[in-house]
């Protein structure tokens, strides 16, 4: 449903910050050998999609082998005369994540940014006192969401490009759905599925849609958004908050997002509604060990009108747990497979007329990564960032990436919102402030 070759809105960009020099040619040769050329025991390619592009025929879309595929064309070096700081890199990422793809070429590329000026959280350059300015490369992996999801990216790179065991080093997020393996439970669920689906869908459709100035762009195909990353936040810090209140990790993130949006609306003189909705992406496990999208979504109601941080957190936890037990995310997962078999125009009509899309103000994706330091060509990766292109019908997008004991949060604000760049930065600031408030309350109940 995306206009991949003219104005893509669902690109996926991963940034790997390297703690030292590395050789792009060496990485390229290892990737070609370990990933592109890898074959299954039956002789078939493990990742054939890396050689394919999307074509349309009689209204249907197909993966088609690229006759002109040359893997070397998908490894690029980006270097300027001037040093690139974090602000310049953020600008570059925002340009890449909406860049159209080349016709009849596979939907992925690696871009090595060589002259990046590394900065610490307080803004001091590591080698500043010694008179040297430390420059380390950043490796960008740009792809399209139709090719794979966050889990597929991690599995492909961790499993094939390192000596790490993916299943052991990747923490399982709390935002997951698992297919039942108990025969009796599976039979009962299948038997009651039609009635439960009818009831929950009917109930869900009767919920009020979000009505606020930050949810007024539902009829637009967004082409870009202003995005801001925060500094790293300790995973243990967030886990301590979640344990103090007896809630999930994701509920703490949602509570901080809710408070951030509330304060953002207050500072912009926007009337605060009683509730807003946030779309939460839910990985469906077990995830196939191939390039694919294997996730679903559901809505969590955020009590933005409540001015008490603790009450907001506990109510969000209640809503989130109900979502995990609901049949709707699983129904959305199977409906996605059904929709994928329909003509492209019909898919677009169904998706953009979905009342669920018009009801949400924000969206949260939560990606787990290796809990320990990961290396690229033996060079340690000290930080990772994940950035998605603008989603249709969603004004605020949050992407949370957990790596090496730290959490990085991206906030994207639709450029149709006035003063979106400053709002994006302020929402990140308010997010961090709410975590501190929840932490202080937990110590002084």
C-alpha cells in the first residue's frame, strides 16, 4: 500500500554507532558471504528477498528477482569535508528515511558515515581535553518495512554477522503475543473465536475516537516528520520503577508518553481531553527465522486528563494487560495475512477507511536488542538507534530501542503540526521528567 518508488512512508532505518574504525569493504564481503549467499540444507537461499523487489501486476503485488542485482551497489560511503555531529546525523537520517527506492532494485542498503563527531551525554567530546577530536563511523542500515520487521533485522545481523546466539542474547519484550501450544486450550479458543471476535470488535468500534489538534491529519498520506532522539536511559532505572509499582516495562513507557503529551498540550495551550489512544506494536512469537513481518497491534487508552502520575500509570497497566488478553491483536494479525492476498487498491481502501486508524494520537514500537555489547567487524557498537518512516494517520510516533543496558527513545511529530520540531524535543524532555517523577513517588509513597 506504500508508494515505494515515489514517496515511501514505511521505511526502517537502523543506526549502529561504532566505537572505533572499521572497514566497509570487509563488512561488505562478510555480509555477502554470510547472509546474501547463505543457503539452507536443501540448497535454497536463506534470504532470497535481499535479491528481490516489489512489482505490481493486475492489481496484485509480487516479489520479483532483480536481474541486475549487484550486492556492491547496496554498500555506500557517505563522507563530507566537514565533520558531522549528532544534529547533522539526525538531519541525514530524516532525509534517508523518506528517500524513494530505485526501481527494480532490492529494498535495502548500508551507508557508512565516516566523519562522525562522537559526543557524550553532557555534550563534551571524549578527546576534547587532549586536544583531539575523536571521529568514529556510524553504519546505517536502511530498508523498507515490507521486507522485514525489527526482529528480522536483529536476527539477520546478530545470528549471521556475529558469534552470538540470537535466542540467548535478545531479551523477550513484554509486548508479545504467543500462539497457544496447549491442545485443549487451542480447541477452546478456536471454538469460541467467532463469538469473542464479534463481541470485542463491536465493543472496540463503539469507543470514542481521539479528538484533539494533534489528531487532525487522518486524511493525509504523511511524507515526513520531525524526529528527535533522547539521551540513553538506564534499563535498570525503568525496571526499578516497574517493579516498585508492580507494572510492566511497557506500561512505564506508555505512562511517560502520556504525561509527555499532556504537558506538551499544556505548554501549547491545547485543551486536554479525558483520554487519548496509543497504538502499540506487538511482536508475535515465535518469530520465523527469515525476513518477514510477524507482528500485530492493539490500542491502549491513555488517561491523559488525569493529573496524578501514579493513577495514570496504574490505569495504563490495567488497559495494557486487558489488551494482551484480548482477541483483537490476534485477529489483527490474521486479518493482515488475509489482506495481503487482496488487490493493492482494495487494501488501501480498507486500511485507510479503518476507523481504528482515525482514533489514535500516537504509536509505540518497542525493540529489544542484545543486552551486552555487540561487535561489527570486531569493532564494538556502543549505541543503536531505530527510526521508522512516517506512519499514515498517526501524528506522534515513539520508537523505543533497548541495547546494552540502555534505552533510546525516538519521538517523531508530523510536520503538519505547527512548530513540530520544538514539540518533538519538548515531548522527549517531558518523557524523561515523568520517569523521574514516578521514581520519586515510588521512594516516598
